[in-house]
C-alpha cells in the first residue's frame, strides 16, 4: 500500500558543524534582503514611498531556502516576507526598488501596491492578497505543466500560519494530494496573523500534524537556523522532484517587525520576544560563520558594504525614472491594448 504521508516531530536543534554547503551563498541573499528592506523602511518613514512596506525581518532563513533550490523551470509563489527567496530565485534588485518607488519601468509598471509584483514568464507568480489562494494557483500551474508534457519540475508555495486557516488553502492542499502534483508548501509560523496570536488561530499542537490528514509528508524545523532550513526545505524540494507525495514544511519563527511598517506590534508580549523562536536568523547565521571560521571579519564587512552599494545604486536608478501617466499607459490585463481591442471586437 502506498504511503501517502509522513509526519516527523520537531527535530532537536543541532549546531551546523559543518553547515550546509550552500550556507554562505544563502547568507549573502539574506544580507541583501535585510539591507534593501531596512532602506525601504527608511524611505517609507521619510514619506518617499506610497503604499505599504512589509518586511521579512526574522524570516530570511526560511525564505532564502525556498528560492535557493528551485530550478528555472520550477514554479515559485512567494509572499510578502519572502524577499530573500525572491532574490535567490533570480528577482533583480532593481525590480524591487522600481516597484516601491513607482517607476513605470518596474515589473508592475507603476501600478498596484508594492507587494504584488511577479515575473510570471519566469515562473515567479505575483502574490494574491488572499494568501491561501496561492496554493491553488501553484497547483494549477503544476497541472498545466503536466498537461503540456513537461518533466522534472516542482512548485513551491509559501504561506504563513494565518493563511493556513483560509478555506482556499485547504482546497488547494486537498487537490494537490489527490492529483499528486510535485508541490512543496513552506508554512512560516511567525506566531501572529497580523495581531491574532496562535491560540486564536488554530487548536492543534503543531501545524505539521495536518500533513498526514491532507496526504502530505510533513516536516517541522527551527526557522531561525539557516542550516536546518537549507537541509529540510532543500530535502523537501528534492523529494517532490523525485515523485514523492506533496511536502509540507512548517518553520517556527517570530516576526521581528510589525505586520507592516504602519504597525508597531505592541500586542507582542515581552515574554514571547524572549523565546528561542524569537532569535534573529541573520544574527544566528553570522554567529555560525564566526564560530566556525567560515569567513574573516574583513570579508563580512566587505559583503555588508557591497550589499549597501547595490541597494543604493538600485534606489538611485528607480528615483531617476519617470512615474507612469495613467492616460498614456497601456495597462491592459490581456497582453497589449491591440489584443484586448481585437477580443472586444469579436
């Protein structure tokens, strides 16, 4: 009888000795994500960004592992706190700054809020604000690839523990298991769905317990440990690609900022901030680098300086570019205005 699900308990945290072979590569993407998001926060507070700013501080280790192991033909569905994963999957830094600063040359051409950008032609899906829907969209994209006869692909959809409570999420998980698509769902439990704490979101002891009910294989991990994130999420991608059942990975962290920069997160008790899952994954990764002598202090400093330079250049580029003029832009949802007009004429 085919085993359709596998559950693992939370593994005991182990020191990375040595860490994952892609540890330093992942750390650099994390550092770039943290650098650009801190700059975006500064611009937002200075009144230079219209719309919201939502950052992934504290979740970069989980995020980077989501993007790092995907191949060009794979499907990636990141969410608002997945800048590190977006970078690892190939999103250009200038796309980020152009979107937030309203450049007409950005991927959204100056439209929409800052967080819904995507590169569908490059298999990075644009985020839907009803977050649970991204699982269904990813499943649909995977089934389309299967219908076209494509081979050797997987899809990875990110979700938060709040989005896991939405009806669309459950529907997507069910059809993924029924159709046995090569799907990895990485759920980041950051303990708050906006201001709603875990005990008002779900009643199970651990969200990974749901995996076996869906027909998924389930794994949980310490989302503050970069090496564990790389091992577990990388392993889930490998298993999905090899034809195993869909994979659910649940990572435990604390969101180290508000829901967005408009939110001061005053609802988070100090006691929660002292929990092991509240560690800053970037600082933990850097301490691992120091403890294991993976890099010297000069190289770390150079990496920080390089990240800051790249961010400053990308911001300067976007600031020089024109904003869209609504009356002149072709914002047709169907490829081009000419094509849209042709369809309407029919």
